[in-house]
């Protein structure tokens, strides 16, 4: 008999990447796909912490590797935003048809270069993506896709991450969608300072619950 508790499932995500699908207790209110940055993957402790907290708020989560191990050994692939965005789109198409998550409104959570991939994928998929959250991201690397994003987008940057903050401020000016830029005081790029990642979680949770609820009702 199935219990009303969180479930973690290992699934195969195209192209042949293992993914960790987390299902919250009770009925899921949405599904958040994680797009990690360079040098990271589905085992990222920060993204796993965020994912766990989102599941407690009633959101399903999917953490997976955007590249195969062989592809990741080529550093050019790590910064190929179009390739990463394609993989995110492929994962989206797969998981929205998966029995446990079929029909859920979809959001993206991107970190570093993964945020650029999330924005490019969101621009391609349009209103199918209900919300995007960037943690310490590089939205500037989404380039010409930025003005085409229609998904409500939240940019979260550490106050001490001054270079990335400037890049996010410039990217925000190019975004035409509903957008907000939130600065976590004293946080550096990885949000390693005590309490800063918890602030990221609170901001992301509120953004997803607000905008994915809208996606459900439309």
C-alpha cells in the first residue's frame, strides 16, 4: 500500500542519463526541473537541499545530468548553452509524459550556466514553462533568447557576488517577461554563508508556488 510520504525514484532521462525524481507527500502542485551549472550534476548538495525543501512545499523535483560523462569531459560541451538547453527540453518532454508527473505545471531552477540553459529552453517552450528561478546564474549567456522568454523569471544573486550581480542586472533589462531580481545580502556565488541558501529556498518556493498555481488555472 502506498504511503503519503515523499518518494525518490531513479529514472532514465534522455539521452541515457540517470535522473532523481522526487515526489512530495500528497498531490504535487507542480514539477521543478533542475539545470545545474558547470562542474556540477544531479548530486549537487545545494540543489539537492533546495529540491528537498521544494518537495516539502508540495512540488515534485527532477535532478539529472545535462551531459553524459563522456560529453562532460569535453569542456566545450560544458559551456554549450544551446546543447544544454536542448537536453533540458528533452527531459521536459519526457517527464511531462511520465505517469507520476503527467499534467503538472513545469518550472525550471537553474544555477550558474544552467540558468542560461533554463532561459533558452523556456524561450523555446513558451507558456509551457510556468516559472524560472536562477540561483547565482549567468542569464547573460542566454543571449538573444532573453527577450523571447515569457515565463515569469526570478533572478537570485548574492550581494557579495558583485560581477555576477552586474551581469544579472544587465540581463534583467533585456527580459520582457514578469521578472524580479532579489539580492541575498552577504552571500557569495555558491551561497555558502550560514542562512543564505535558506533564503534562496524561501524566495524560490514562493515564486514557484505563486506562478505554477497560475499555470494550473489557465
